[in-house]
C-alpha cells in the first residue's frame, strides 16, 4: 500500500509537476504577451502619438505665423516661423527614428511633403512678399501652400488616430492578459504550496518578477497619459492666448464650437453673445464692406479656403479693419462638417500704410525740392564763375601786359599786388566750385598712372619759392620703400599737398617745414601712402582740431586776425582725401608747431621698382654732407647711405674744413662735397673758397645746395668754378643722376670735348588766327598778348560773324568764346563743323576760350566740336604756349622749320649749357645702344623726363619718358626713333625769353 501510495503519490506528484510545468509554460506565454503588448505601447504607439501631436501643433502654428506675417509684415512672425520650421524638421527626424507600425515609405513621404511645404513658403511666398507683392503672396498661400498644408495636416491626423487606436486595442489586451495571468498564478500558487515548498518558492519568484514588471509598465502608462494631458493643456493655453480671434463652427449643428478670448478684445462685446447669436459678427460688418464680407462667407461655406480684409463697426463706434481667414473641415465622405478660422485686427497696419504713403509722397516732394535747389545752386555757381572770370581775365591780362612795359618800380609793385589779389580771387572761385561738386557727389577722381616721387618733388620745388621768401627751410624726405609708379588722381593729390604745405608756410614765421612720405602695404598691389607735413609755426589749440576742417573756419576767426584765407582749403583737402579712401588728421601744440598726416590709397604699379637699382657707383664712395639744418643732414645722409655710400656729416663750415683736411692728410679725399649755401658763421660760398684755395683735389666735386635766388647763387658759384648746383629741397633722382654724370664725365676726361655752342634763335611761327569774342576788354587783351608775335589776328564779335568769316577765309586756328549774343560759341562751332563736312573742307582747329571751369563745361565744348578748352583768365605765356603746341601738329606748313619755346628770362644763362649737355647725351645714347647698356639708358631717360619740363622744354621730358620706358623693355628700335626726335628737336628749337 505504502509502495502503491508512494507510487501513486509519485505519479500524482509527477502529474502535478507536469501540470505545473504546463501551467507555468502557459503563464509564461501570457507574461510574454503581456510584456510585448505593454512594450509595444510604450516604445512605439505613445512616442509616435506624442510626436504626431507636436507636429500637428507646429504645423498649425506655422500656418498662423505665415498668415500673420503676410498680413502685418512683422519680421518677428517670420523669425518665429523659421524657429517652428526647425522644430518641425527635428520632430520628423525623431518620428522617422521611432519604431511604429507605419511603413518607412509613409514616414518618408510625410518628410518629403513637409520639405515641399517649407520650400513653397520660402520660395513662393516670402520672396514674392519681400519684393513688394503682398497680394500675390497671399494668393499663392491660399491657392498653393494651404492645400499642401492641409494634406500634410490630414496625414498627420490620420497617423495620430492610428496611434491612439493602437494604444486602445493593445491596452485592452494587456488588461485581459493581466486578469488571466493573476487568476492562473493564484491557482498554481495554491497547488504549488500544497505540493512542494520549493516549487512555490520558484513560482513566487516568477510572480514577484511579473508584478514588478506590471507596476513599472503601469507607471510608464501613467506618465505618458500625464504627458498627453499636458500637451492638450498647452494647446488649449495657446488657443486662448492667441492675439488673433480663432474660432471653430459646426455646420451640422449650426453652433459655435470654440472661440478664443481675443474675439472679445477685437469686437468689444462679450464672448457669450457670439455663442448665443450666430449673426452677431455679421451685424458688426461695415455697410460699405458688406459685399466683400458676403463673398468671403460664401467661399468658406462652399468648402473654399478664403481670406479677406474688411471693416467692422464696434458698438462704441470705433471702426476697425479685420483680416479674416477660414478653412473648411471635411469628413471621410468629403462632406464639409465645419470650418475653422481666425480674425485679426489690422487697423494699426492700415493706418501705418496710409501714413507711409503720405510720408513717401511728402518725401518725394522734399527730394524734388532739394534736387531743384541743388541744380539752381550749381547753375548759380557756374554762372557766377563765368561772370567773375570774364572781368578777371581782363584784369590779369592787362596787368601782365603792363608789367612787360616801361614802368617804374613802384608801378611794378602795384601790378604785383594786383596780380596776387587776382590769383587769390581765382583760387577762391576754384575752391567754391570744388566744394560744390564734392557736396553734390559730382566730383570724379581720375584713375591714371603717374610718378609719385616726381609729383612730390616737383610740388615741393614749387612750394620752396614761397618758403624761401619767408626764410624758411623746406625739407622733403621720401622713404626708400615708397613706390615710384602708382595709380590714382595726381592733380587732386597735388592740390592737397599744396594746401597743406601752403598752410604750413603761411602759419610759420621762422624755422622749417618738413615733408615726409612713407608707404604701408595692405596687399599685393594696394597700400596706404602716408604724407606728414610738419612745421614750427603758431600751432593749433586741441579744441580746434576738428573745427579747422569745417568750411569757412579758421583757428583765429576774429576781425583782427593776422592770417588771411577763405577757410575752405582744409575742408576740400579732407573731402578729397576721403574720396581717395584716406583721411587727414592733425597733431599740434600751441607755440611749438603742427603736424598734418595725410593718408591716401594708391594702387602700386609694379612695372617700376620703388628704388632704382642702378646707382651702384655709390658703393663705398666717400661723400661729405655739410648743412647746418639737422633734418637736411639726415635726409641726404639716409639717401646716400642706403645706396652704399660712406657719408660723413658736418653741421657748419669750420667742421667741414677740418674733416676735409683730415681726409686729404690720409690720401683719401672726398669724391663729393654737398655744400649748403646758407650757414651761420661761414656760409657755403666762403667754405667753397677755402676748399678751392687749400684742399682742392681733382677727384673732388662740390655740389652747391641753396634755397636762395637761382640766378644770384649761380653767378656767385660760377666765379669759383663750381658748375654743379641744386635747389632745395633736393630731388633724389636729380642729385643721383648729377653725381653719376659727374663720375662718368671724369672717367672720359681724356676724350675730346664734344660740346657744341648752340645758337638760340628768337623767332616764332606765323599763323592765321581768328578771335571770336564779344567783350571788348578781352579782345584788347588777346590782341595785346599776341601783338609781339608774327600771328595774323582777325577779330569778330559773335558766332554768326565767325561762321561767315571761316567760310570766307582760311584760318589755322579759331579762339572761340562760348557765351555770346546773336549766336553762341557752341552753335557756331557746330555750324562750322557741319559746313566743313558738307563741303569736304579740312577741319579748322577751334579752341574754346571760356570762363567756365567746370569739367562738365569742358566736355560740353569738346562735344560741340572744339579741339581744346582754355579757361579764362589766361596768362600770356599759357596762351602762346597753347598756340605753339598746336602749331607742332601742323605738318604742311613751311613755317615749321623752327620750334618756338617760351622760357622764363631768369633761365637765360642756363639754357645754352643745358642744350649743350643734351647734345652730349645724344653721343652717349648712341654709344650705350651699341653696347646694349639699357640701365644707363633708363637712368638718362628718367633724368631727361624730370629736367626738361622744369625749363619749359616739355618735348625733352616727353622724349625722356619714352627712352626710360623703352629701356626697361629693351626696345632698341624705339630708343633710336626717340634719339632721332631729340636730334631734330635740338636742331629746330627756337627759344624766346620772357
């Protein structure tokens, strides 16, 4: 029995265990199903539902922001839209990466539709709106963007509904599984407890595990439900906080479902009245806008998305502008069941638009008035310039003519005062014209290639005359890294430098004026050129640093001021500097002096090196520089030392004699002595005498430097046998070239003297000239200016007479005034050109002789058919030189055997030796061409270019420039042609001294 019982018990135990195992397996299956369902809900359905809700909210917000932006143009709405777009992109990325039941192709299609919607809004709406077409942008929004947005909205809504349905279905399954699981576990647990404690323990562990999992999943479900609730609350809060009135109307029940609180603010009546009376809003529509509103209502009632602007009348009588927008909602059968919409108060925008239109109209009127005033001012200045220049021409012309007659010294002084006053008045006219053009933005800078070093040195040479008259030392230090060739406006740069240096001279009673030029590279071809103009004058108070750049302003503006001037120079100079992408600043101390810093942007031209590399003859050359001015000592020493010379300085005559004595005693004399003419205790002339008497060495050359009168100094130095003379401030290239020529001449000292004496004839070429001028004074001036020339002059009073005269008689040149009665010069010139074209006559040269100085007037004369433009008042030398240059272009006249050149009388003793040297140059050019020595050819060309124009021999400067450029390019044929031109010019030159 017992064994049978045991057997039965064992069998029963086995059966129970098998049943228990079967129940455990069954329960494990339910647990797995339970976990799977819960996991599916947590990992797929709830995240998908949350992301979908957020996407729907952001999509609605985007549409609202776009509509608001189109209505108000508020950039904040656009920025909010862009932020919402970025959120949408992120949400779609999260949705694509979240597990869900939807196919990946469906999600990708949603992302693609979102991208299309974003592109349509950016490209079709915002761009159209931003270019000024809000109505078109709104139409595009209604017709194109809104349907795409609705489709995306519907798909997202369907995705949300799918997630909600999945959560509901799987939740029910979880509940059922949970009940079954609990019941089974209870039964199995009782059986296990009755059968075996170990099995119960194992079962309890499974129950405990399952319970913990259930609690965890339940907690997660509660958290997700709380999140969903918060999302709904956020949507409700957003709806209620909208500044626009949002509503939803059910067409089936004819009831208002939702209405945002903003409606009460817009309409001025309680919200409940809209829920009680469906026509409450329609009753507020302005009678004049009722047709517009009815059309708008008909649209959304018929299933169309519509928006419209119209007015309402609030109960307090206030009229407000409303922008309404409505969207229909359909069921699955395509039947419209409701419509949603917003109404925005756009009254402020409408008022702003009206004010803007009024402002633009007023602005247009003001602009037209300003343009008219500017044009009147320009016409006035041009007319005043012409009217002042005409009598001024007579004054200056007569004064120049009288100065060349037999007059007393006192009368000559009176005439010089008259000429200075006339020049000051002419300068004032030019400054006023410049100021006017700068103010109107009509001043155009030239963009031409020029030699910066030559411009600076020639400007300083011109200003040195004024400085030396006041006993001032004018120095010029050009840094070695300053490029020689630059691109810019040379005339305007020269104008600024003349003004700055002129002011320094004017406000300095004693001491010196220093000009320093440096260069700062800012790129491969660009850089800032820095000009420093310093003086030891009266100085400027710090509080006046900016005021001096104001127009018509000076440091001393009192009626008893010592210094004259218009106060326009610095104003125009700073404006010109700024046009050159530069600036002018000032540093000063009262009683000590001032420093003006000018910076301008000049494009570097790399065709020519900034520092010539050809002066290697200076390497190791021993040179003594004698000057009592420390600045001059520094400049000359730096110039020569940087090129390899061994320079010794002496600041007075006694020191110089001592250093010469020491050098001679060591059998190492100086090759050059640069000697200043004016020094205290012992001047340069006495030092030169001592050197000639005591230490003269055949290898030593004395170069005299002076700021005194050229004629006086030259005569005194020639008596001592010193034939090398330079005027301060010394020009670098002139000094170096002179030193090189001196060494070369001594090296060829044994060669026969190739100099020739040149006879300077005193004749001019006869020409037939017609003067067309209605002013009798100007007729007399021109006639007197040309009275001592072989020119045959006829005079007529107006353009009609000129036209008849040209048809009746042949002329070489017509000097045409442009403003005359009967027929002006423009018309006369055009008629003459027309007659010449019809008859086949060779065109006669016509020079416009007018008081108009504006660039536009010059172009007007050239457009009328004039060959050249001369501005009144005109000096005798300028007029004769212009006629002479014209005569060079005539090739069929027998009178061209000689070339007339007018040179200042104080150069009369210099011209013969200068021309002799040029004949020697011809010999050297031929020799260097045979030897292929292009470097020496380039140096000589540069020397000719810089020296000829200084004496009035402009053709030599032109030939020198060609030789210099051709030498750089090793173009021998062009150098030979230039050599022939130079020989011909020297053979035909006919100099007249005046």
